[in-house]
C-alpha cells in the first residue's frame, strides 16, 4: 500500500515533468448534473473554516477506533509502545501526504480528461492505468483491495472478540469452553459479514452512501470512546462513572449533531461529540469519589517508564 501511494505521485512528477503552470489550469467537469469549474492556482486554499475544522477533526477518530486500539493493547512490552507509536505516526504522515499529493497532482494532470463526470474518487485508478504498464498497474490497483482488506479483517476480528469476551461468555455462557468461544466468534464474523453484504448491496447503497456510513461510524467511535481512552491514560483522577458518562454523552452528542446541526453548520459531528464526551468525563469524574489507592497504584505502575513487563 505504501509503495503504491508513493509510486504514483513520484512517477507523475518525474515522467510528466509537471511545473507550476500545470497547477494553474482552468478546467471544468460535470458533477451531479452541474458544471464545476476549477482554477487550481487560486482555489487551492479556498476552503471554508468549516471544511478545515471538519477535516482536522477526522484525526480525533483514531483515538476511539477499536481495530487500532487493539494493536496497542496487544503489545507485549511497555518499552515497545513508543516505538509502535513512532511507526504509526510516520506511516500516517507519509501515507496521507502521498494521498494528498495524488489528489493535487492528479487534478492538475488529468484536468477532467480521464475521469468522466468528475469522479474524483477514481483519480488513483486513472493515474495508475495511465502512467504504468498493465502488469505494474494491476499490482498498484491491488493496493486498493489490500487497504480495504487490512481494515475489514481487523474490524471483523475486533467485532468477534468483543462479542465473545464481553457479551457471550460473561453474560450467556460463563462456563463456555475455549472451543465453544472460538466457534461462536467464527459465527459472529459470518453474521457481521452477511449483514455488511446486504447493506452494501441494498438499493441506493452506492460508493458515496457507503462512505457516508463510514464517516458516521468513524465519528461515533471517536466521539464516544476517544475522550474516555485519552483521559484514562493521562489522568489518574478518571473514574469508572466518568468513563461511562463520557462514552454516553459523546455518542449522544455525535448523533444529535448529525441529525439536527451537521447540515446547517457544516461541521463534522465528531468534533462537538468529542468535546462533549471529554467535558462529561471530567465533570462526572470530579463529582465522583476519588479512585481507590489500588487503582492509583495501578495507574502509576502502568505509566512508569522504567517498568518493562
């Protein structure tokens, strides 16, 4: 995935010898029946404050993503946390910078010619097919499937483990054997996959509709779990009731903003939901009694950099 993301903008710059004038090309395309005209030289930084704030708010979603958090939870030694965080940050910076580069260079190079009806979502596909021989282009296009699979398999596994360890065994079958839990987890994955298939194949569930659902899920997870996770890691005064309040308020605020205020304000619901969840965590934790000495000792031990267990 990383090689594919880097290869397209690098080859585009070298092979096509783009200069600044390429970014000043005025072109137009048709989207949703309307003609959109672009002047890349003047409109590149013309985004509204709502677009900028909403775009930056996407980063808050990382703190509440189960399939990302479990990667850190599975680290064997605390000394590896810093290294893992460094790798993750470097990966995100390089990958997202390359993606932005593909978008900017692709628009300047293609100028609506290779993307009928202004379908910007296919810019990577169009560039890969135009810049590379068929065999290499096929490998690069496989990176799209790899990106989808790497996320999908993580989410499926998290859904399965969460259901079996947090619901099935504690609530329904406390004495369930390991073999039974494994089979229940497999069935859970199958059920989730089937439900996802019907959602994706339902009438009106095009690429944009699926992207909208991904956007809503990203906002919901980030607003509900994000503040609680961050505060529990860096604030020893955090309490159980504070975490519950933060998760509940964050989720409700996210949903309420999506339904009633998202369209009118133009602000992504994750941001107000995240803020509301964080405020609820702090207020309820301060009202609640202080954590016990055992909990504080556990927090100190977990955050002690000298410990390597």
